[in-house]
């Protein structure tokens, strides 16, 4: 009898193991498409571009190993540093304007009724869901020197047309405005979601104590959504450093290189000049700089959150 019980336990254990393996296999099959796509379209291109950054290659002729020469060229490339400077300008204006606008609009929507909030949230989110190419085309029609709507309005009040897209000193302005217009809706939603999670009793207590709207925002809202703001700042830094479509559609990086972004310059090196190795080196240099900025941002913001 004991022998039969022992054999039955072994069979039961074997069946459990078999069904457990079958369940794991089914689970792995369901998640396999993600890992296959990740390996083929993300990990492999990343590794290949890293290898390519140490070679000289135009896409057709045999690859030539040149070591660190592509990275050394970066130090002596004035056009790249000009594009870096332009990218920093775009990043600066996004950080200065997008987050404050998102906080103000998020606060306004949180104080509205649900129906009004739903309507304005839909309207304000339209820039984010609009194709960047379509938005760039519209902004090109707005800022064009000859047929632009803005210059048409200026002409009706007796002012001369402004060469927004063809003047080296003004070409960044349309790009900055388009970038701000495209970015603030997404961060408004993120900030608003954080605001809606704040305990309403805190605001009621502050009102009883005589705090005005500005004091309630400064003392309650901002500290309560600090993690959300920190996430938004880091994410916006990365998004702004990768700006490409806005200057490409509006100005093609011109006139000259006055509105050229770093990612656009990398694209031009790879797919216009066919210097694929140098383009890969620029890409990894940008990744390194961006990683350093993100880490410093994170450390600074975390220190400030502890102080708060």
C-alpha cells in the first residue's frame, strides 16, 4: 500500500511538472513577439551602429576600420557644435515654458466642472495627436514670408513682412513655437493626472486658514506633484534633445545652419552625405551627453525633493 502511494505521488508530481512547463511555454509564446521585435529592430541596430561608429562606410563599398577617428572628428566639426548649440536653445525654451504652461492649464482644468474639463482637455490635446509633419506644414503656411498668414496680418496694419524662415536670426522662433505647441498638451495631461490625485481635504484646510489660490498652488499642489514634475522634466529634456521633425519641416535646418538640430545633422551625415560611420559616432556621442544630462537632472531633482 505504501509503495502504491509512493508511486502515485511520483506520477502526480510528474503531471504537475508537465502542466507547469506547459503553462510557462504558453506564457513565453505570448511574450515572444515583443522580444523578437526588440532584438531585431532595437538591440541589433544599436549594436550594429556601435560597431559601425568605428568604421568608415558609405553603404556600398567595403567597410574600413578606422578606430576612434570618427569620434576624433567630432571635436573638430564646427557644424556639429552649431547644431548642438541650436538643440540646447530648443531644450532651454521647452524647459522654461512647457512645464509652467502645463501646470497652469492643468490647474485650470482641475478647477472646472467635468463637462467643461472634458471639452477643453479634448481641444488642448489636439496639437499632440496631430501629425508633426501636418503641424509643420501648417506652421510653414503661417510663417512663410510671401504667403504666410502672420505676415498678411502684419501687412494689414502697415508693417513690413518678416522673414521668419529665411533670416538666420529669426529662423529658430517658428521652430520653438511649434515645439512648444506640440509638447505642452502631453505634459499637461501628466501634470493634471497628478493634481487629480491630491487629497481635496488639504485644499479645504488651506482655504479655512485663509490661503489664496497662489499659496495653495505653491504650498500644496507643487510639492504634492513633485515626482510627476521631476519625471516630466527628465522626459522633456530627452524629447527636446531629440528634436528633428520641427526644424526639418519648417526650415530644413537653414538658412545656413541657424536652425539645424543635432539629430537632423546626424541624419544628414548618414542619409545625405552617406557617412554612415560618422553618423553613428554622432549618435552615440549624443546618447552619452543626454545620459549625463539626465543623470545630473535626476540627482539635482532628487536632492531638491528631499529638501522639500
